[in-house]
C-alpha cells in the first residue's frame, strides 16, 4: 500500500463512522425518526436523485462548500505546450523610489511618520541650518553690492556731462587765444605792438591747451570707470543669480519665488530673507518607506532623511534559463500568475493575473546559467507587492491553437487514476466525479483531451477532500452534510 492509499484509508476511517452515526441506514425508520432525519441538517432526497442521475455524483450545497472551502475554476483554452513558466518576484522600478537628503547640515524636525501617504507639495521635514543663514548673508551682500554699483553708475551721467561742458569751454578758450596770438604776431610783424603782450598771449594759450588736455584725460578716466562699474554690476547680478540658484536647490523653491518681495514687519523684503528654517516638501505623491534619522537629530550634508516610494511603480523580475534563449525575445506576451497554493489555503485567486511584455536583461549569470527577464504589468492587481514571488507564463508561439486546460491542483490521484470533479452545469449544488484524460502540462496547467468543454467548471480547492470521501465508493454515490461529513447514497 503506497502513501496515498494509506492516507485515503485513514481519512475514510475517520469520516465514515461519523457519517454512519449521523445517517443510520441499518434499521427501518419510524415516522418520528424520519422527522428527525429531515431535521438533521441535510436532505436525503438528493440520494434518490443521485441514484437516478448517476452514482458518481456528490451533493455539495452552499453550507458544504463553505465548510470544506470548495472553490471552482473555469476550463480555459491555453497553449500549454507552448507555454514557458519561470519563477520571479516583484520589485520597485528604479524610478519608483526617491530619497530626500539634506543639502546643508542642520537639525532635523520630522513632519511625517513611516508608511504615511504623502501628496505632492506636502512637507516632509524641517531643517534648522546655520549654513542657510550664511547663504542668506551672502545673498544680502550681493544685493547690497548691486545697489551700491547701481547708485555709482547713476553718478556717471552728470559727471560726464560736466566734463563735456568744461571741455567745450576750454575749446572755445583755445580758439580765442589762438586768434589773439595771431593778431599780436601780425602787429609785431608790422613793427608795432609790445613783445611782452605777445608772450603773455602765448602763455595763456599754452595754459588753456594744458587744461583742455587734463579735462580730456579725466573724461577718459571717467569713461573707463563707468565701463568698470557696468562690468562690476553685471558680475554682481550674475553672482546674485548663482546664489539664488543655490538657494533654490537648498530650500526646494524656484528662483523667481525666492526673489519675489513681500511685506514684513521690517518692511519690504525678498522671500529668501523671510525663511528661518528650510522646509522640504514631497515632489510627488507616494508612501514614506524609511526615515533615516530620529526626530531632532543633527544631519550632515547629503544625509538621507526621508525615502518616499510610489507603490504602483512595480515590475516583475524573473529568471529564465539560458537554454531557452532560442525561443525568448523582447516583446513576447507574458502573464504574471499568483503564487501556488499552500497547505493553509489559497490567498490569491488564480484569475488575478497580470499581463505585459517581456524585456530581456542585458547580461546572463554564467554560474546559474540564467537570464533576467523583466515585465512591467499593464495593470497592477492588489496582491502585487515588492518581494512577492510569483510565476511568469510566456507564450513562445502565439500561432499555435489553444486547447482546453485546467489547473494541475484540480487533479487528484485515486491510486493510479487521475480524478477531477466537474460542477454539474444543470445543478450548481452537485459535483460529478470523473476520471480525467490528461495531456501535457506546464507545471501549473494541464491539457484535457476529452470529457470537458468550454464554460465547464471544476473543483479546485476542496477536490482532495471530495476524492477521499468518494474513493472506493463511486458506485454508491452520496452527498455531504453541512458539517463537511460525507453520507453514502444507500438507505
């Protein structure tokens, strides 16, 4: 006797005494016993129906299905022979996680808790930083320098105008003295005039020309100073722009917003001057995955404080065999199926699958002889979580004709015979035991060569209990009690 037969025998030994005790068919029933039998929680009329319609049928009303945890799955058309199945797990996309680090050192005040859901723009933490105050001082110095250079530049216009006027007057003086000297020279050549008068005129002309040259020199220096001030002002404005860009990165606000002026008790001030502590906000919605610091601790520069993830940005990473490279390629249709059932039951329905297309990894593992496959689901199901393992079904030949298939978990072994339980299409509260004619399987689904058709349902969870209860007594038929015990179809 093998292990399966021993298990069946033990189960039947435990079940049959209970059923015989509950439904005593060895003695005639009186009218009182008949009334008691109708009130014991099950309907014996199903026995007559079973005898009339077939001894391989078992009644499974709603109460029985609930107690035994019976579930059904529809027959599907699948390309079982052309389906490649590989294991894998879910993980976050590289762009799903965002870390918020400190741009400058300071004391951190956390404003969120781990696993909090945050929206874009919501404050995450507040940073009190001396380095930010130093940056504010640099911004203030830059603005003061711009104001000083701007004021100095404004003085050049009247100075240049005064120098131009002085230059024009000296030009006139030079012209007058030139004319005077020419007149005195003409008189002198005619034999008249005084020598000292001509000398004085020439001296005055020379002095006036010297004054004109001096004024022109100062005008040139003034023009050079003006150009230098313009260059200094341009550099000061550029420095202010760079400081505003740096401040924008630190406080996560735009430069235009920081440069905007607001009214304060101290007068009109730019926004950057009103920021006492840096408040870091979420750039996009997500869930707080990790807090890198405790509240009130000191953070150095570039210290991770808060990590936010987007739970809906997942991909599935599977490990395919390098020997399958002949049929694997980018763009193949793939389906992510839930994890297989455990002894504790099925947590995720088989129908909760996700579709997508595969992308082959750039390199393989020479030790494991595997190749990474990636799939981004078209639509996520609620059971998809990072680290959750599942299986990837890849159809390697979409041109092949699909065939009827059921999950392998729905097939039970009664000795050497594969057994399935088909839900009666005309009576949903009845299951029909059938010996299955099976074809190829892919480790999860198996092809059916006969017996079933499209739209049929078979028992998935609870099929093992049905097989134990009907093993060796198929010709008798029967039904289940609402407490899960089986009653054979004999009176």
